C-alpha cells in the first residue's frame, strides 16, 4: 500500500539560511527510517517539507498524496475545548471534508482507534484533562484513523513515560508490518539502533543515510557534531549549483 | 410589581422594544464569533476592528449623512483594509501581526475622529463613538437582523473547518483544508458583526456584546459548541438587563448593556463551574477513580 518519498537535491531554509542543505535520496516504500541529528539540524523542517508545510527552496520532493504527520506535541494548545473523540475523528478529514457527514462506521473506527491506544474510556473527555502521555496517545489515535500509507512522526516519544513509549512503539511496529512507510525524528540512539533498520543522520547537510549501524558509526556522529555549529551571519550565497 | 420592573417598559415604549430586538439579534450571532476569537488568542482583534472601521464610517457620514447604508459600506471597506493591511505589513516586514494591528487602529481612530469633527458637530461625533441604542431605526434593525442571520448560517456551515483551523492549523494545512480561506471568511463575519453592533453601541463599545459574553462562556462549558450557546445566552441576558437598568436608573443604554455583560462576566469568573474562583477554592473530595 506504500509509495516512496524521493528527495532530489532539496534545500530548505529559514530566512535564506539553509536548514537542510542539498539532500538527495529516497525513503523506500515500506521502509522504517529514523532521522537523528543535533538540535537545529533541520530534522523538523525536513519532515514539515515532506508533509507540504514548508516551502522547498531548491530541488524537488516527490511524495505520495496521502501523508499523515504527527506534529511535536508542544505545537498544540492542549487546553482547547474539544473532546478526545472529536480529535480522533479529525483523522477522517480527507474522506469527509468540511461538510460531509461522518458515518457511524467512521465513528466506530475512531472509537476503536482510541481503544487501540489505550484511551478507550475517555472518548467524551475534553483534551484539557489529559496528561502529556495521554495526549500523545490521542494524536496516535488520529494517525490510526487517517490510515495513510506514509506516516511522519516528529519526536513521538518526547515527554512520555516508558510504558506509553512502549505502547506507541508497538503501533509503529504494526505500521511497519503492514507495509507503510514510517519516518520518525528521534533523539534516543539506543531506541533507534534497536527498532529502526534505516537511519538518516542529518546536520543541515546529510551526513549518512543508510543502514542504522553504519549511519550511527562514531566517525559519522563526530562529523555531524562538527557540522552542526550554527548560523553564520556573514555567510555568502551558496555556490553549489541547484 | 415584577411586571412593572421587567415587562412594563417594553410594553409601553416602542423604542425600548426596538432596542431589545436589535440587541437580541446581536446577541445570538456575535458572541459565538467572540468565542472563536478567544480560542485563537485574538481577543483584542475585535476591539481593533471596531476602531479601525471609524474612518470608513466617517467617510460614509460625510458623503451621505447618518445613513446606515453609506456608513456600513464605508465601515466594511475600512475594516477589511485594516485586517488585510495588518497581515500584509507583518508579512512584508517580518514583524508581529498584533503590533501592526495596534499601529493601524490607533491611526484609524484618530483619523476617524478628525474627519467627523471637521465636518460635523459634537452630537454626531458622540453618536458615532457611543451609538444610540434607543435611536435604532428600521434600516439599522434590518442590518442587525440580516447580519445575525448570515452569521448563524455561515457558522453552521463552516463550523468544522473553523474549529479545526483553531485547534490544529498545521494539520488543516497538511490535509488540504484551506484554513486561510476559512479564516478570511471568519474575519469578514467579525467585521460585519462589529458594523451591525456599532449602529447601537457605537465604535467604542461595539465589541462589548461580542467579547464579554465569549470570555465569560469559558467558565460555563467545556466544548466549543457549549461555549457558543453559553455566550449567546449570556449576551441575551445582558441585553435585556442592560436596557431595563438604563430605563429605570436613567443611564445611557449602550454602556448599561456592556456593563451588564461585564457583571455577568465577573459573576462567571467568581462562580462559573469551569475554572471559576469559587469552584477552585471549594475543596471537594476527590473521586475514587
């Protein structure tokens, strides 16, 4: 059910300063890839660009039409007056749009998704009453309802306890087993080594994009740290042809 | 006794009935918009718009006198210019939109007052700034009712995208929900409602009936829909109470309506069941699970 995401010499920038610099490669259909790298390495920007939320400065991103993105939790207002069931049902947006009705089957699907992430009894609860971990479970329920062939996760296990992380990781494994393409921004290298076959090590420039063991070799990690040193005010325009 | 206090004035005086009908029309439509403004952390935007429309209203007034149509068209143009202008300035300069809005509305307010003062007396200026609930004429009444109808219709159609755009704009963008277009429609509705309210309450207090009930509603409901109903209910209550208070105590009607809404807000902060001061300080025993 999957399609590939291809990056062709992609550069993404904030205010002309590149956040992701000349990256090419492919997330193969059905692959399970971790994106790791120091803070400010452009991981979130790359994910947002693949989801179509960040303009592509140069180059091209070929992507399938249906992509689901899990944003960083801090990007959302967790006190918003909306019920858990309603958030899960937002996952139906592509099918029902602004005006279409949500059939009883769709509603049942959302309830099943809440059940699957361990929020079974909380459908009517406002999201304001959830803990950080429960809120992340809720966003995973929305991903389940979206049922997209490509799933992008931005720091999915931040600020959640070990049990929640384990439960959510089980879902990621299931998605991988179903042949979906999954890309996750992560910080925990142990976790990446254990669960993710492929890794993209990013430090503005791609440092390595291959099997996890090779990508996370000490030499690559050292190179990533050297390259991540900041924002050059006086940087000249990049000479590399696009 | 109770009849004399609550019903009598309306039964006796046509102008009070008209004022009540006008305020009720404002009360059903404007406060739900206020709820969305609160949720978007744009509580002050309506205030900005109410001042921003003044030069347009003044231009209409100069060209056609106290004509509802001319002043409304002028106000609509000015209001949309301020909204779009602030967005454009903040995008072009990388500044924050709220500071651009503040700058624009201060200029607009001063410009409007200057324009009216230069071409008319202080009576007209007072009318534009503070409105006259008791002087609502047929065209103004029709405009309020028309705007209320349009707003309720638009809200019921655009409810889902508006809530989505408030809660998770990134998701809306990724799913192709065209959040920007909905937001523009929403801002146009806000401008229309401010214009309708301004006929009765004047530019200074036009947003009182929109924002105070919306802010108060937060203490009565835990869902967007519940807050919208609560805000309308509060606004209706405040309208009736304000008109009666103004009649019995002989105080100006516009401020009395807004003060009534303010009183309900204060009561909600104190005694509202959701996050009210009282509800928080009452130490009820925790539940078993």
